[in-house]
């Protein structure tokens, strides 16, 4: 196993990474951004090792993908075995058992006791779009309701559903019509105070539906905790209220669990915190343990609406990715990664909470389990302080800790450590973060 400690042997980025970055710039377009321009040679547990030999504490997990680690033995062994047998046949042509096994696990473990079926895809955006297709087929309606600060992907319909213009949407329109955006009950930023957020946001959703005609809306799609939007946990009662409104109008309620799912928040699915029973659940990211895999799981009658041959894809439910997912499920159960996520969240609150409370620019530490973030604003106001968040994250990078930014205003530092990270390593990485907060915030 790779040595689980932070170690810097060169500046960041180091000379070999800088050489490879120059090579990259010759051959790749600038639209492919990079958070930290170092080239990784190997990764394991909570550590990334670059080509210069620097060991970084990983507080990103490939944006919540490598939750079981980047080289989990349960995943590696199953994928290696599958490689020895075959790499691809296309499930729509000739079938293989692992696809069905992944679907069966999701049918059993996603929220809700109703009968379910699952279709597999390759990416989160692809799964989101297929959830909309399935909802439209089931209802015969075209409309889709999404929420402020949402992120649902980078494909064309998913971009219409995504809230943030720059960098995601600018210059890529026109977008799909009949996508409507409702207010999110964002406690910190609700204009009349957090105590009013749920009631007023639900009222606004009702008004929106009345204006467009609820009989024209196929689906309401929402992240139980927003990801790119800033790790926003909606105010109490809001998600349940959205589900109730959708049910009352015959609208399919879709939970986008792409970033929150598979133990990340201290539950298998974040919907469990609000006792939700979504009609459709979308998963991806951690599902494939580093291989591209996504899914739509939902009520059997709704999932049965598309005619045979109308959903799927050449690589959808790849045998290699399915093998990886079965390894993920094994690791989650064997290592109690739901409990690990809870412990990680408690550690983050213990270490970062007091420092954030004392920092004038830090306005909120929030999240659940191993999905936590700190939002920064100008002292005495809620004016976003994106430059402060950027300086804090850059400091962490220089000191060998990988963090990510998010938020509609770019003013949130998010923490997504692998659920298998060593406690001492986690505390060391958080120590670097708290030093940065004390210095810049």
C-alpha cells in the first residue's frame, strides 16, 4: 500500500509535472480545465502521488468517485478477473450476469419499499437525461422542474437543468425548452431568514407549477444535498414537501444522488435523512469505483414505460464497470463505510468547526457525513468572497492537500475525502486547511 502521509519533495507543481503540462497544452483544448496541474502516478487510500514523488492528502476523491479508494482491492480484483474473461459485448446484444447483479443491489438498497427496476448507463449526465426520458414516457408530459444552484451535468438537456452559467452554460445555447427553475430552500441565503425558507420555497414551487400547468410537468429533479451548487443542505421539511407536491400532481419525483449516493453522506443515500421515497433515483460517481457507471433506479411501473430498445447505450453498464461496482458494494459493507463517513463528518466538524467559527470570512460549515464544505463571504454580509476561497484552496495545494471549490458564486471550499482515509492523515490534511483559513479568512 502507498505510504499514507503527506510528503513534498519538490515545489508544486514539480518539474516533471510542469513538463507534462506543457505537453498537455500542445495537444488538449483549453476548455478542459484543471484544478491542480500535477500529474498523478499512483493513488491509494487517502493519498495521491504525483510524477515528482509528492504525496498529496486527497480531500477530493476525484469529485466523490473514489469513495472506496483509488485502488480498493475489492474493486481491483473483480475488474482484473473480468479483464481476463472479456472487456465488452454490449448488454443490449449479449447479456452478462454482473449487470443484473448491480441492478439487483440498487433495487434493494435505494430508498423505498416499492418494487423497482434499474437501467445502467455510463455517466451521471446520461443517467439524468434518461430519468427525464423515462418520466416523460410514463406521464406523456414534457416539462421538467429543477432548482436554483442545481448541477445535473454537461450534456445539452442536463445543461438546461443546471443553474450555473459560467463556466458550464455560457456559449453553448440554445437549450431545451420547458425546463423550469424553482427556488431552493437555502437556509443561509433565504431572503427572509432560514426559519421561513421551507414554507416560502414550497409556496414558490406551487406558484411555479400553477403558472406552467402541473399537468404539463413530467418530473421534478432535485439533489438531496446540492453538489456543485455549494453543498447546500435544504432546510428541514423542504425535500419532503417537494415530494408531496410532486405526488399530488402526478409528477415523477427524481432524486439526483450522483454525488451524495453510495455512503458519502453517512447514509447509503442522502434521501434517507428526510425519509424520502423517490420515484426515480439517479446514481453515478462512487457507483463505479473509478470506472464509468451510472444508473436510474425506480418504480417498476414508471421504469416500464419506455418501449424496448429505446434506452441504453453501447457502453452502458460495461462489464468492467459492473465488476467494479460489485467491488464497491463489497467494500461498503465489509468496511462499514457508512459509519466511516459519519466519523469523517464528525472529525471535520471537530477540527474545522472552531476555526471556521472564529474566522470573519467563514460564514458556514455545513454538510453531512464526508460531504462537507465551508462557505466564505465578506465579513458582516453574505456577499460572496470567492477570492478568499480561492486563496485558501491554493494554499492547501501548495502544502500538499487537494481541495476543491464549488458554489454558484465560487466561494465554497468542499471536502470529499475517500471514506477509507486514515484518521491521522485526515487530521493532517484538515490541519493544513485550518491554517489556511486562519491566514486568509
